[in-house]
């Protein structure tokens, strides 16, 4: 009898409340936004919460990013932010795909320069609303670069491990980009100036490449560079070498810019892996070489890859396989005549390259390491376009036969696939 009146712990009380709610089978969608938020923070046990709500649901995503794994102080900040946001009648709270960014905003809420109550959503588009909210809370002078604010709504997060919230707060207070402690590379004043002019859709890496090309007065090569290894690989000590390849191309008369990507692949193979019986040549240089000879050797390497029927004498047999990226394929058209499927064996890469006469077989190591996924668009079983997808779910390359660009009908089906698979097509493709 004495235990019946014994005081229970706060954790046990919250668990009891959660169980009681589950027992009632209430329709949480009929709750007000504030009540939903209060419920999120009343359940301290993740198993109890996920027993009732799917991880991918609206409340499940908010719980995962604003409650689960957060410290007591972070939960308090997130709760205050979400309650204030609920009072603004914004659609941001209804989008599970933006829950991660709401979690970041919540933890950074104490750093705000203005109160959320003074913010009024001006447009119905939730991405514009999120960008507007970020500027309202953290951008004192309205000069935070557009690509920094735009990164909050991007489905890709390839910002080289940057703490986007900390960077936004830093810049929003009027401080310089080059003084931010978390940068992966030091910046000069000139590079910072050019980075601030980069397009809104850029990641940090792309903005940095934009600045590097702007300093060289080579912005007309920006799209071509972003489609190459230089546009996808992290900043490193080899930057000077690869920018020298850009200069090599710019100095050549009447050269097709679309040769840049294939030539970069050939150079990478020659420097880091070796071609045929040749060992790797880390010190490889373009000095003394002509554009004609470089393109000819690149074409010869591509042909050798395309003609490869077996991989004798190498540690990589044709049946070498990997798991691939967690990205679904696509089937469409009459009787499923249009298909997009991921290539997950070396033999499939070799056959794709042989059919379309390009060097996709050279991407096997990157596929095995999870650095990219290679997909094939086929009409009636015949490959027509090869697509490279980054781990951030961005289609960064699309190449047809002999590295041609996509045709209008091919782009139509790729766009259909993007929508269904929740991918993004790089604007430079």
C-alpha cells in the first residue's frame, strides 16, 4: 500500500503520459502545432515515441533532429524556437525534409539578432520561407552570400564538413569569411571577394572554384570545371596542378571544352593508377605536350576501356561488385521501355563504356568506395545516357555516346526520375 503513493521520477511520469496517449489512439494531425511540439518534448524515451510514430513522418523527423540525442539545453532552445515558429503560421513545420535544418536553427536560436515574432513569411514556397527566416534571424546587414543562405534549402550538404549554422552566424554579424575558424582552406582577400559573388546554388567547394576561376579571368569555364574531377574533389594540394590544366586548355586554340572532363580522367588515371603496364606517375606534367597529343592519348585510353571484354592480369575481375548508393531506379514509358538502373559491377561499367564510347569504367574505384553511383538511362534496353550521382543525391554528370550532352527527350525522363527519387540535377549538367 505504501508504494501506491510513492512519488515517481520525471522520466517515469513522461513515459506514463506517452503510454496514455498511445492508448487513446488520438489523431495527432488534429492537434494544434503548439500541442504537437509540446508532445515532442514531453516524451523522453525514443523507443516509446517511435512505437507510435514512423521515423519518416513529420513528427518523427522533428523528434529525431530536435529532441533525440540533444542535450537538455539544446532541447530547450529547440523547443523555444519551434513554439515561436508555430505562432507564425508557417508551412515549415509541415515539411519532414526540412526538419534537419529546423534542428540546426533551433540550436542556433540563442544567437539570433532579431526575434522570430517580427518575421512574416512573404511567399508560400517553403524554401524561400526558410531562406527568409535565416536572414531575419542571423543576417544583420543583409550581405551574407546568397550561396550560404541557399545552402540551408539544398538537398545536398557537400560543404566540406563546414558548420553551416556557425558560418551563417559568423557572417551575419558582419565578420569576414576568411576569419571563420572552420574553413578547410585559407583565403586571400581577393578569393573572399570573388567567393561572395558566387551563384546562390553553389556549395562551398563550388564557390571556391568560382573564385579560383574568377581570379584567373576564366569564369567561362566554370560549368565545364564543375563537371570534372576538379569540381567534385575536395580542396587539396593538387589544386594548383588542376588549375594549370585549365590554363592549358584555355591557351589552346579551337579546343572543345567538353574534352576537359575526359582529359582530367585520363590524367588522374595516369598519375594515381597507371595506364596498362605503366606504373603511376605522380609527377606527371603537361609541360612540353601539345593539346593534340593529349586529346589523342585520352581518346586512345577511352577506346581501350570501351573495347575491354575481360580484365585479365588485374586484381579486378568483371564480376567485381559493390552495394551502390541508396538511390532507386526508374521505369517509365509504354510497357516500361524507359529504364534508369544503377550499375553495380565492373562488367556493367565496361559494357556501358563500350556501348557509349566513354570512360565510365574508370569510375569503378570511386563506386566501390561510395564516392559516387553510376546509373544508365536506357531506351528499349539500349543505353543512351550514363549518369553520375554524388552521395549528396546530386546528378553531377550526364553523358551520352562520345561524351555528348543529353537530348531533350532524355532530359525529360531524367527529370521524371529526379522527382521520384528525390534527386537534384546540377545546373551545370
